[in-house]
């Protein structure tokens, strides 16, 4: 595909951005304890600039809040390290913007962090009723935004952005849900947007009217009773009139019943919001949310829905996405899986204010470790064998080959991917298949030889004498020792997903983790002859291994689709007519026609022990060590490839 729109420059105020890809603000937790930007923080964003993003938008605190969750711009001491950050970004050819954000907490004077708000309406995210801000405190906050913008300019930023989204403080002023004030900052829409307009004025006064200021505006709150696109059009016009140079579209609160980071959301699902605003204003509009590949971004631009496209987690997963797209290497792009694990880690910060949490990426083991994980050439070229073509084995082979080793990967099946091939089958999990294809393309480019349909044995190792062997042979589904488990109507979840076996009638799934629940959804969508699906979990929570930020949406969707779910239920025996169980109330019987097992995976030590010391350097990675998640396999594979 030719990206005719994505890689054209655009002017925002007095700033020329080299292309239409914006790295959206994303909390990383990489800030130093003293709230400055240190080496880790700078390296992370410089890597995204090097990868080709046109504009890098980075969140900063304009006022003391008592946590290193975001770096600070509330004191002149922050200017010097910020200059190093912006110099690195601009040195790579990108522009840099500082987003000024107050989430929920503020420190006034010599006090302590407080959750504050426009009105005493329960903050569901923090589970507290905020203290109401006085008019004097509001004016203080407005001034601090202006001073922070001045520091941003002195620190080398090309623009600033004011966040009015996410259910954060300024959003709560704008929202009729949380703003019940009866003074000049509440009531009418004109009053509710007053603080944002005053902040724009303060920024222009302190940083200069020639310094571009944008607004990340919540267009649809996705909350019952919240403001909608209709109101946002009025707000956007007012912001443009006040001198705002661009609108960065936002949607939802963190406590919204509709997710914004989830594999079930169509790509570009909220682009129409950007289109609605673009019809009303003459300044550039940035589309955002669920834009994680260049094809979607190009389509949004071509359809005239936005002037620029924003990506955050897509560039966490692959900082080189822009360059790969521009150079026609789209098959090498590492896809964001929308698994929400990165978001879940950071959301812990708000529950533990004052402590630092660092984000990670399921598919990018270098995220947050850019400087220390550069695949440098090996001191001696080695012959490396990898046993297993799952995520751990592929990552190990890729990394070792990128360092200059002679790498051969053996996979017993006729296709790469291992368990990822099955994981990609349930509804909304197709991006995992994209990950497999990306890893295969990158391995090929790096020179990895792949021998499909060939399980690596000790005989081959002894005959061909590699210098190093990386074992990544995976794990097998657990067959629990339940009486009746060998019945013809008892099947493994992966046999259902792959179509090797079928289910019919009333289906009982034993195991309420991710695999069991995704199999339930798959059966309701594709299971011919399936009349009902009931998932039994012996623990107290379903989907315990699903990201906590995605889990409520996932379970809510399954419930709406008709999946039955019960916890605290132990299966004692499987019969021809169903299962005997032990509930809290005592023994019981549940009738069913098919029983599906989804109780996890078990490693087979013999698969790894058989290799013993048949090579000078033997190491194991991924599920063959212990059955876990994709992230663990990828990270261990990367580390093995780096150290071999």
C-alpha cells in the first residue's frame, strides 16, 4: 500500500511536523524519584523519534502532586534535564510537545496530596469524594499551567497540550456528571469550560502567543449523562477562537463502561469523533484510540476524518512502525495486541499514589530498556540451534541472528507459532496471528534458517554440533485426575479451537481462566449444535489471568452473550450425563453433553532434560520452563538471544 497521506508534512501554528503520525501521551512510570526525566525516560522517547514519529507528545505535571507518575514542570529545576530530552527528540527529526496533565491529586502549599475536584461527586476511580476546589485554588492552578508552559518552551519543546480528558481534573470541570458548581466555573457549558479557556490564556501570556498550544479534548465521555460530540463541537470552536492551534481527540474515562484499549474494539473505532470536530474547526485535528497500524491511519486521513493520527501503544510495541511503513516493510511491524497489560501496570499508580510503577509491553522486551538492550554484534559468531517455533523460540532465534550468529530453528509442526496459532483463533484475537507473521518475517530478514516439520533431537544436535542450544519446546494441556476424564465426550479446549474435535448440546467448561472463557465465546459464535455454555472455576474469580483493565469488559461481554459463569465450584467427577461438583453449599450435579478441559498447561521436564549437556551451552525459555503468558516467553527468548 502506498501511504500518500501519512508521510506528508503539516504545519501546526508555527511548527512544521514532518509526517502525520503523532505519538500520543502515555504514562510510562520511567520518571526518576525526584520527578525529573532521567536516562531511561529520555532513551524511551528518543527511540520513538528515531523510529519516525512526526510528533512526540509527552505528559508532564504542571503542579506538585506527590508522585513520580509523570515528570514535573512545576519548578525551574526541571528545565535542564528537559532540554536533553527535547534535544534527543529533535535530533532525530521529530517535533516534541509537552502535555500538561493533572490527574486527580494536587498539593497546595506545604500540604499533602489531595484528591480534588470541582464538586463533591464520588470519584469512582479513586473511591473517594474529592475535596472541592475554591475559586482561589482554581486561579492558582491556572497560573501554574502558564508557568509550566513557559518552562516547556525554555526546555526546547515545540508546543504544549492541555489535557481535558480521561476523567481527570479538567475533564471533571467540563463534565455535567461531576461539575455541580453554582459559581462561574459550573452550571452552563460556558462556565464548565471556563477553566480550560483561562489556562489557554495563561499559557499564551507566559509562553507567548506564537508558541503552539493544543488541547486533548474528551469528545465523548462514554459515561451515562456525560457530555457528547454535540457539546464538544461548541467547546472546540471556543478553543479555536481562544487561539488553540490543534485539537487532539480523546474519548472515555478510565471508569467508563466502554473500553478504549481492547481487542474487541474495531480499529479506528472512534475516528468519527475526530471527523465531527474537523467539520467545525479550521485547525488541525488528531484522531486517536485504536489506531495501531499504518493502514488504518492512512484510511482515516484519506477519508478526511482527521489531519493527523495518534498512536501510543502501537509505538510502545514497535517504535519503528513509522519507518517500516514508509519503507514498505509493513510485514515486519510488531503489532500491539491491545492486551491492556501496559495500562494495567500504570493504573496501579493511582491506587498506590506516591509509588512508582513502570509499564512494560507484552511483545516488545526492549520497552523501557532501550539503552541496555541494543542487540550488539557478538564477539564470536556461533552456531546456534533453537528447538521450538513458538514465541520464545522465535524471539530467541531472531535476537541471536540480529547479533550475527548462525541460527537454525527447528519446529516439529509445519507452521511457526506454537500455541500462538491456537491463541489467535478465539474472537477478537486475530492480532496474535499478525504477531506470528511479523516474527517470521523478521527472522527471515535476519537470516534465521527454519526447518519446519522437524523436531530437534539429540541425534541431530550431536551430529551437527552447535555451539549453543536454546530449548523452547512449550508445554502441554493439563489432563486433571478427575474420575471420568477419559470419556469420549471430554475434550481439551485447544482441540475445540483448532477444530480437531467438536462440542454439542450443553457444554461445561472446566476452568475459568483466559483459555476457558475465550473457548466459551468461540463456542457460542461457531459451535454448531451448542445450546448453552457454562464455565466452572474453583477459585473465587473468573479471568484471573486477564489484564485487570480489560477484565471487566471481557466478562461483561461474555455475560451479555449468554455465557454462564460460576466460581467456587470444584468438579469431583465427570459422568456421561454431566459433572458431579462440590459447591459452597455442598455436593451437586450439573447436567451436560460435552465437557471441555481448560485447566492450564504443564511442562514436561523430559523434553528439556533429554538435551542434557549435548551442546556446550544449553538453556531453556518460555513454557517449557513454566507455563505462563506471551510476555514471559518473548522476554526470556530475547534475553537468551542477547546472552548466547
